[in-house]
């Protein structure tokens, strides 16, 4: 189906889920708050969000950002990997989990900065074009190499951020297993490994390039919302 | 007009009501409504849900009135149709239903003002958005483990054309558990009305046909047990039946304790 960007739309034959607070550094950074209101206790299950259809945009597509994010605040951008489900995954073990993954998709997971993770950040994460997503790259076998690989985010050609899957609280197999404990992932669904809270900020006019696990790259330009310029 | 989708005799069919207990398939066959498998009555795209959208339910859960709509999303796997069986895990102590008016978008909507909003609605159906409160955590709450479980969001049985629902803010709704009314409410009591919700969402994201907004539930939620029959109904829209299954029935051989 269409979006604001009929020429730039990237179809996904399923639901795109992502994990937040999946970095040791993020949990450590919140350590003083996790036992305080509103959180009261550290997270037990994976903390997930959904990137809905209006956010999907192809490599090269232009992303409109609101005026409020055009100045000093900007939008957070970061490379991540999406596990593409090939066979239904329900209550799978960590050891078997990656056998359900048939392909990988490189993703630039974009969000307006938000400090609180108490309520779902729909207005921040689910704006049109906020999920540049590459084509599904088929896997020959279980993607065990994901246990140790790097994601890079470049803004205007300059490397601004890099992270390794070794920094994850739940690596790909563990994450998929723990998610499948309470919901079945279906062929075509995508499970994003997460992005760190320290993801870099980009602004209108910037070109953002993400590279993941040496697979391929996506490059998208940010522009100011025309309505708000006027 | 009311339209449904069912699986019957090896295929998926569109259908319309035919009396109280039968339906008519698009090819003219008339069958008992209990002889088909009901699917959500349209192909859902993005599924939005609104939390705490009735003041009485918010106070029931000890929350203050929301200043901005509390929106969360659902994945495809959470959806099921009329007469679906939903699992109640054996370790859960609090599982409840939520009877909600579901608003189905029929046209691309971007920055739509409230006074134009209803023009973008294709129709309405009934939702029962189960929650397992034991699994709530205070991160992106309500979290997916509590609210996005397999077959825990029922939609149906019918998609009722918007033309047949002049005011979505003037509908009585109720829930019956095993025949006893446990929840009563009225869509006029929503904190954020249907037009306001469409205005709010379309301000920052483009809505498109098949998007559906579950508009929240009023006070009166009670715990459910295996074997319970839950009927969520909205006047003029439909009666949606759900069945609660315990692990012993759901998993003949359980995978986990």
C-alpha cells in the first residue's frame, strides 16, 4: 500500500518489531532510575515496539522531519539489523531460534529523541519514513555470524556512530527466543535487534548512511516538512 | 451493509448476514454461522489501540486522565476473528477482556482536521482486546507481552459501513461473561473521540485503508478463567464471541511448565 512516498515505499510482508533497552550500556545508564517511578523494576521481558507500514521507505528515499526536530534537537538515526522470519517461530529455544531466520534486512531505525520509555513512543518512532529498510538478503544457513558484527552510521559521509552486536543484552538468538515465548513470529515478520539510546542526531539537509554487518548500505536524505516551512 | 470474511470448505469467502444464525457467501451459498471459521472482517494494515480512553476505566486502573492519547500498536499475529479461542497461560492470575469500538480507515488520511475526520472512515467493527495484567511492565507500557499475544485481539464479526453509523460517539457497548453482563459503557464517554483520534494520528503519520483504531474500553473489566465465553457487543455493530482456553486444553502436550 501507498504512503506519503509512493515511489519510495519499501514493502514488508509482515510486521516489523524492534527491541529497545537491548544494550548493556543503556540499562547501566538508567540504573539509578529502574527501581524508581514510573519504572519500579528493571525490565524482564524484551521491551518491544512496532514500526508500522507508513514508516517503511526504500534506500534513497527522502524522509520528512518535523520543524521541531530540524534545529538543535534533530532526529536520532542508527543502523540495525532486521531478522526476517522464514518459518513460524513460536516458543523456540535460543539454540534453535536462528533456524527460523531466512534473511536479513538492513534498517535505519529513526526516532525523535525521547527520554522516557514509560509509554509507547508512537509519535516519536512511527512518523512517515522513519524506517528505511533494505531488501531481504537471503541466508545460506543460520546467521551465527551475527553474534559478533558491527553496525555503522554515517552522516554526510562522516562516521558518527558504531556499535557491535556484542553490546546487546539479548543477542539475535536469545531475543528471538524470548519474543517467541509470548507471540508467534510469522514468515515475513522482521525483528530488529535494537539501536542504542546514544544514537547520533541528524537534521534537515543531512544524508544518513547506515551499514550493517557488512551486508549492504542504505542512504537517505532528511528534509524539512514543507508544510511547516511555509 | 455488513460484511464479513470467513474460511469455509477449503476457501476464504466474503459473506453477509442471512437471518440470525446463517450467513450468505459471495457465491450464494447459505451456511450456518457456526460452521465457518471467522476471520477479521477486513485485511488489517496498521493496528492502533488507545489506552485509558474512558475516564471511568482509567480511574478503575488508578490512572489520571491522559493529556495526549495513549497509543500503542499491534502486530498481525495478535489478531483473530469471531469465535476465536484465546489462551490463558496457567501462571496468569489476571486476564481480562476489553470491549472496544474499532474504526476502520477507508482512505489515505494526512493532517485531517477533526471536523473532516469521519469522511475517512470505511466502517466499524467490534474488538475484544484481551490483556494479561501479570505480564505488564512499565516500559513502553502497555507492553507487547501483555497486549500483543497470539489471537488476543479479536475483531468482528462484521464490518459495518460508515454510512450506516451516523455517529460513532453515540453507541452503547457491553460485555457478557457466561451470559452475565459485566461491563457497560457508551462511546460518548470517550476522552478522545473518534474524530479527535484520527486528527491526532494523521498529524504525524499517514493513515491508509485497512488501518484500524481500537478506541479503548470503559470500566468493568473482570478476571477471566478457562472455559469462559466472552461476548463483547456494540449496538448496531455486532456481537463478538470469544472463548478462553487454559493451557491444558490449548497445549495438549505443554512445551513449558
